[in-house]
């Protein structure tokens, strides 16, 4: 049995482990990220130890941490055990940029909103801080029309 599968018909694509059971696969579209500079001391109060905010100095000299809201559309989301059941929905992740105890950069997720009844699965099965919510994304790019 194969333990890896190609990601795409691309000679530079990496191989990934074969998916099994409740491993999931999806394609992300309409990806939007909004990042906010925040007080790193206040951020340190809400991220769990041993994580620490990644602190950067802005051009004006302020030391800041960063948090983001990342919205996107999951397209053809499916579990390996049920590959014929495919759903699409919007998702927004709320996260902070941190450093782990080894000093490595990481991302800490505060929570997620999912515009799908499937939100019950990560809540109940995996114990993740996901919440139901309604998401609408629209854009108006000059010369590109509306999405």
C-alpha cells in the first residue's frame, strides 16, 4: 500500500502522506487576511504559556504583536473515509503570531467560525474552539469586476 500520494501533476510538488479515516482534504479559494498590530503585553495575557507573542518594531519605533482574521472558502471539503461526500463552505480563523518555547515562530488559533452545520464535528469530536457563523465575502477589484 502506498504511503504517499502526489499533490499535483507537477514535478516540483511535494508528496504528502496518504489520507485515512477522518483526515480531511480541501481546496482553499477566495483567501483574505486582515492583520492588526496589538499591544504585545496585552496579547501575552491571553495566549497560553509557554507561548509568547512574536514582537516586531514598526518604523515609528513601536513594539507590537500581531493578530489576524483569515477568511477563505473551503471547496470540495471531504474526509478520506467518505470521499464521495464533498461540501463547500466559508471559514474564518482568528489567530496570533507567537513563538514557542524553543523560539520557533508559530501561530496560535483563538478560534474559528464555520459557515456550515459541519461545525459540530470539530467542536464535538476534536474539542476545537469552532463556532457556527454566517460569512459573506465580496470584493471589487479595479479592472477585474466583482467576485
